[in-house]
C-alpha cells in the first residue's frame, strides 16, 4: 500500500481518509 509517496497518491489518500472519517462521524451521530 505504501509504495512511492507521490503527491497525487498522498492527496488521494488524504481525501479518502477525510471521506471515511466524515462517513464514520455521520454514522456515529453528533459526536
């Protein structure tokens, strides 16, 4: 999974993490 730390890959991972965090947060409710 962690192979060349490219800027595009890094940004994509960041966006994915933010999306997952937001999804989990929305699912957990107002925490």
